[in-house]
C-alpha cells in the first residue's frame, strides 16, 4: 500500500465512535473541554467579568450549560450531515493540497499571516479609537453596553474582507484551481439539499432557544437592517472565514494529518483564534485572560468544527456559508445589533 493509499484510507470516516475516541487528538480535545468547564467554575466565582448585557442576571454555570448544549447540537448536526451525505462520493481533500512539504510551509505562512492580520487589526482599530478588529463586530452574539460607530463597522468589514479573503484568494488562485480551494461544487443538488436542511434546523434552534431580537423589529427596520446586516457580516466575517480556513487551510490540515477528526478539530481551533479580539474579552489580569480564552473556545470551537465537517463532507466551502453562517446565525442574531449601530430605530420612526 502506497503512502497516498494509506492517507486516503485514514481520511475516510469509519469504525464508529469507539474508533474515533481512540484517536489521540480526540482524547486531548475531550479532556481539554472537560477541564475548561471545571476551570471556568473555579475561576469565575458568582459572576463573569465580561461586558455582556445578560452577565449580571445569569451565572457562570448557566452559561456553561448553554455552551455544552450548543456542543451537543453540533454533534447532532454532524450526525445528520453524515447521514445526508452517506451516498455521496466524498472528495479527498488531502489530494487537493500540494505535497506535504509545500503544504506544511503554506500552512505555517498562513497561520503567521493570520496572526499578523490580528495584530495589525488591533493596532489600527485602537489608533482610530475603535474595538480591535477580529472576526466578529463588537456586540455580536453577546451584545455590548458600548456604542459601536457606523464607520467602525464599515472599516471592520473592509479590513477583514481584504486581509483574510481578498489577499489570500488572489495569492492562492494564481497557484491552484478553484476545485483545489474547495470553491466548486461537485454535486449542486446534494449541496442544496444539505444547505436547506441544516439552515432550517439551525434557524429553528436559534428561534426556540436564543429568542433572537429580530422578531421584535418593525417591518421598516427589517427592510433596512436585514440586507445591511447580511452585507456587513458577509464581508466582515463569513467570506474571511470561508477563504482563510475552509478554502485554504482545511485541505492542508488534511494533507498534514491524514485524519478527518484532527482536521475538524484544527478547523475549530483556527476559527476560534480569529475571534481573539472579540470586544468582550478581557486580558487585564491572568484570571480574566484565562476566562476569556475559555469562553472563546466554548463559543466558537464547536461551530468552527461543524463548518469544517460541512466542508470535508462536500468539498465545497460555500456550503457552510449558506447553511450555517451568513443567514443563521448572523442575520437572525445580529440584525438588532446593526439596527443599533446605524441608529435605524430613529430612521424607522421618521
């Protein structure tokens, strides 16, 4: 058996849960997740230090329950995705990446480039008097008591789109075809079915569990806020994540590890890292820094893994964009934030 044959065999799912749990990367991840839960309870005390509107009314334990339920939902969506794609010819993403030495060099350079983008985004945003630029606009998911300026949101979207999407795409498209970057569907009908099912279920879960404030908006606010939210978050969060992680890094993770499970875990970790400057994070004390890192992981690690699952099972980075990112959660969850940023409540009254 050649090395390529062994790599293909390892990258195919199989063996069930017992085989999955025997993987060292999975064992480390499970242990890390459980340890993180225990560490939050040990460090947080009675309340979390973050600037969340609901932080004074909910205990750290309640937040942990929410994040663990979110992880359980991701597991269920993953099982559903495997079921819906079981009859498909699953693409070998490792074969879409270059040979191992080149893949390792490109992966390292991309990670360093991403770290540089985060550092530059921190400096430029602070010089302008804004929140540091990360993958989410200030006020996303948890909300904030601070006002975000319209120019800040536009600059955030333009910066992220340029740094994490446009520049990497130009660089890699000169060297690799669209299929090698997971930018082309090999089964549009199957992709459309998967997108529709996941989008419907995720939307229903968000509506039932999170009670998004979008349903409290007026018709005029929806007409103004929904397209604006869609465009801003598509540019500032969705396309940057898609190109940087799921088009470029995921095939290289597969080439380097030869493991679907490890690739999914690395996809989740990379997605989490791009949110390091979320506006609510605190790094003023060691305890707050640890809590910030733990809640970044509890918030973004599972969604980042599921986005990787969708990419690995379809070979199409666009699937996660429409099934599990651009519309749900962002349009559903973040339209009220954009209404507040652009003061569209006042516009609607006029």
